[in-house]
C-alpha cells in the first residue's frame, strides 16, 4: 500500500459523502446508541494503544533507548489503523449537516496524519522506544476526547470539557519540544523528528486560528430592496422565493421566473421537479403571498397521462448496463495507455469520456432514480472522478439552457464568441478574420471545447468553494497517475482524449439547437419556447439514441428531462400530436440535415454580417 493511499481514501469518501448529504437537503438522523457505541469503541482502542506504549515511552532513564520489539510495532500499526476509524467523525458531521464542525483543521489532520504514520511505520528508523512518543500522546488525547463524546451522548455533563482544548494545544507543544530534543540527541531520528516539527507547527497554527482567532460578524440587513424580491407563480399560488433563490440547487436561473417576466412558472416547475418529493416539500415551506385560480393546461394533462402510464418509472437495470458499458470503455482507454498505446488509448477514452458526459447529463436531470442524493452522486462519479469535471458547474449552466434554450441573454451554450456565432446579435463580437471561415472552424475549434472548460470548471469550483468536488477532481488525477508511464504518452493521451471528447459532445449537443433559431426576447409560454428552439434527429433509431447518449430526441428531452432515457421515444407521437393541435412546429431531421443546417447557419449569418460591415465601411 502506498503512503498516500489513506489521504486519497479520505478525500474520496468525504467528498462523496458531502455531495450525497448536500443533495438530501435534510440532515440524516443517526441513532444515539450508534454514535455512543462508536465513541466508546474509539476510546477503548486508543486506551489500549496508550497503555501498551506507556511501557516503552514513559521510562525515561531506560525506555528512551530501549530497543523496540514486535509488540511495539503492532501497537504503532493499530495506531495507524485508528486513522481510518477517524474518518467516521467527519462522515457523521456531514450526514447530520453539522457543517460548521467540518473545519479546515479537522480535514487537514484526518487527511494527513495517516500518511505520516504509514510512512514512519514502513520506512522510519524504528530503533528506540522514543520513536513512539507521538503515538502515545495522540492516543492519550483521543482516549480523553472520545470518552468525553461518549459521556456527552448519554446526556451527562462533563465539567472538564473546556480542559480538552488546552490539552490538545499542550500535546502539540510537548511533541514539538520532544522532536527538537530528538533532533539534537538521537541522530538516527533526525528525519522523522524534522517531519514531526513541521507537522506539529502546522497543527498549532491551524488550531490557534480555528479556536482563538475572532472574526468580525456583520449583522444581516433586515431590509430587502425591491430588486432582491422574487415572486414565483406555481400551481395557482404566488410564492416569495426571495431568500430561497440564494440556495436554489439549480442555480440563479430561478431569478428569471419572477412574475413580472413569467406570469405562470407552473410548466417550468413541473418539467424540472414534476416527480420530486423534496422539491414539493421545499415549495410548501415558502411563504404564500397570493392565490390565483389554477387552470390545468393541455401540457399538464398530457404529462399526467404519461405518469399514470408508468413512463416516469425508473429503469435502473437498463441504466446499469449502459453506465457499466461506459465505465468499461473508459477503463479500456486507460489500459491501452498503460500498455504503451497513448494514441489508441486517447481515442478510446475520448469516446468513453463523451459518454460519461451523457450519463452525467441524465443523472444531473434526476432521470436515473429521481432522488438527488443518489443521482448527484452518480453524476459526480462520472463527471468528476472519471473525467475531472464539475457536476455543479454543469447544473448551473445547463439548467439555464433548459429553462430558456437559445436565449441570447441566458443560454450559456450560445456563448461561443469570439470564435463563431449563429445569430445577428452575437455575431458582431466575432472578428472579421474569423468570421469569413467560421463555418469551417466550427468542428476543429470543438477540439478546444473541453480544455477551455477544464479551466472554467476549476475556477467555478474555487469561486463557489465546492471543496468536495475539488476532492473528487484530485481523485481523478490520482487514479490516472496509476497508468502513468512517461510524460509524453500521458500528455498525448489526455490531449487526444480531451479533443475527441470536445468534438463528440459539441456536435451531439449542437445539432439539436444550433440548427434552430435564436431568441432575443423572453417568451412566456413554456411549450412554445421549447418547440421553437429544439429539434429531433434520427427518429426512433436505437443506434442514433445510444450514439448520441439519448440526446437525438431533444424535443421530448426538454419537455420531460426527468424521464428515464429509454422511455423518451415512447412520448414522441404524443408531443407531435400536441404540436399539431396547438399549431406549433415539431422539427424532425436526419443527422445529416441537422448538421448541414447548423453549418449553413454559421455561413449565412457570417455572410450577412460581412455584408453589413462592408456597407458600413463604404
């Protein structure tokens, strides 16, 4: 086992737990007896280690230079294994939504202390009993700490609670002094002692910053401006979402559905949260400021028919086969890299990463289980662990796209300038030299799609402080490093994989929208907006469905994004009938036609803008 294995195990477990717990939106109830049992077991194990090591490290006249034996080594190893047990502390805090307790000191200590002890156990000069002094001191403090937690879980007040903080600081200080003494008196312990000095100094600094540093707290304003007010009309009621908009899981797109812009947001709500019990619960907690007679629309009736027919039921078996195949393709690409074939590995992993994006896309829409706590973990695994991206960045961007597709002001997928543009407004930002060949540059430039977003997503993660996602991204590159042979092959593998993934995803996402008109105003009818800005290609072909990650039936996907992907094709006839009855467009194309319209749109838009610029210059 590598020394850093415990670090990456901690990062992965805690990151996934954080994403799962955040998606729950309510804290998990953990039985008191379970917490008490855990604390008692931890206290007992640390007491055993402490008492065992005391025979070696407390006899200063003899023990300092006593040669260690197998029992000593086994005690040190048990102490190292306790670092894995300590993971439970952070897991419990996260599941109970005690976010303030999950501070940088705890994360740093639990993620790194196991690395230090495994390194010392495997490579350190374990020659004298002095070597185990730090383990003895740490076991003593942990025994007292977990004993306190156990007593507190029984409802007993511990009058010595405040002493624990002082004892922890004292532990760091004594171990620091002990390390300096060892550096001076015991040459063979120079390097381990130097590590001890660095580690204890960092712990003292973080502990002091966490416990004693006082921060000025600014009292929140009790007055809210009109600009900050958000009213949303759903199912006949107008809700005050002014406070909720800051924590809306789908991002700030909710602000665009104020009643002043969209008189009725029921269709949008039902599309995104139609079968989400947690969304309904959140809605019921919002203040109601007005009531309006709710009249069911034809869309509501059609969706209710689908629901009664079981079309929203989960198809977990078929999804597991699809997701497992995608995982296998991705791992096959890495295997080719490890066998010295970076080019073929890059091609295979590029296809795998593209389909990871499709799996993440549907899980991000809650189209797998319908439960955020499960689907967001699936999305995080395929997007962050397998690809190194950010699912939260995607949700923030993609929800805006679904809410207002092809909207120049709100749809981030249209922000392709200064390289190319499809509409008469955004095309003004494209330089003339690129404008002349933008229809030729489109596919080659998609090779830069993923590398550019690689930087964008990391900036988003840091800006939003999504440390759990950052942990999974770190885990991705740790996993990739296992297949590393040399830098040239590694960079070739990633460059080809990123380029192919960008071209693949860009074309599959683009043909269904970029071949359709852009809008520069905010429509109010949900179905009209979706049908004017999306198209289908490939019909009901299963080959087209799997090649495109089930995105070829884009119209139905926009109308029922939470429907299992295998069921989307079953509602095509209903949607087409709805469009004909309401005199709305329903665009069905072949892939060749859709791709041709997309490229032709780039050329005609460019020609029109170039003519305008020539006229203006004359």
